[in-house]
């Protein structure tokens, strides 16, 4: 296939890509034999260039570094002269001997997407109540479910099984239960004392040693 026929096919491909992706897309075809006026076709108008424009500094640097071995580049970030963010890619067309002929540069304006992401982040951003960035809330149907959720959370954060604790650790655990509001629920004193392997009277004595959290 001669160079002119190849260019006609590339033009049709560029038009098809832009038609498919819409007004935010641009496809530029560069003739690498004439870098000072390499742009021989452009579909779309994201970068406001016209036929006869020179190769970009990025393109020149890339082919200067690698020559005919220049690899295609997967999507990378860049910006227009007026600061609009772009998602870009670079591909090459070679002749039968492996020499570079054309560069196909795709540019996609992602401004609206970044704006949409920022808007969504405003809606979903939350202030978390735990060090691991997660605040777990149980939407229970009964007080028993809420009580069990508190127990699970306290034990998980404490990090030790109740039966393995010494006296000071048991006092600390009781205080954690108190701070979490566990004892606001009927029957929780009996439940927690059984879980810890102590009597409810011992639990009451431990509870009195906790700082007053008004629980």
C-alpha cells in the first residue's frame, strides 16, 4: 500500500473514532518525514490545531529517543494550552521495513468527567469515626441486634478474647463496654459478665472503676 492510500485509510479511521466518541475526542495524524509541519490531518478540535502544525515537543522527544523502535504509548495525562486536562495516547504506523511513517495521536477532553467526579466526591465524602477509615453502623430491627453489634465492635477493637485477660485488662474492657453504651440495654450486664467469665457483681465493681462517661 502506497503512502497516500495509507493516509486516506487513516483519515477515515480518525473520522470514525471521533464520530464514535463525540465532541470531546480528537485524532491527529502526523507525517513523521516533515516534523516542522507534520500534522497532515486532524479530526475533532480539542487542541485547536490545523493541518500544517508542527509535531509536539513530546512526540519529537519520543522519536528522537527511540528512533524507528519508538514504542506506542498507552493513555497518559496532558493538558491543552488553556489548561484543559486530556487523556492522550500515541501510536505509530510503519512501512514494510519497520521505519516510522505516521504517528496517530488521540486526545480526549476529560474536564467534564473530572468535574463529575468532584461533584460525586462532595456527595459521598464522609467524616469517618475510626482509624481504618471505616465507620460501621448497624441498622438493627431489635435492641438485641444493636446490643450484639456493640459487643462485636468492642471486642474487635479491644483485640483480645475476654477469657485471656488479666484483671487490669478486664477492667479496661468493661470500661470500653461502658463507653460504647453497652450497659444502656437491659440484660447486658449479665450478658457481658457471662462473656467475660466473671460474675455480674464483679462486673459492677469493675464498672465503678471506670471514668464517668455518663453512660
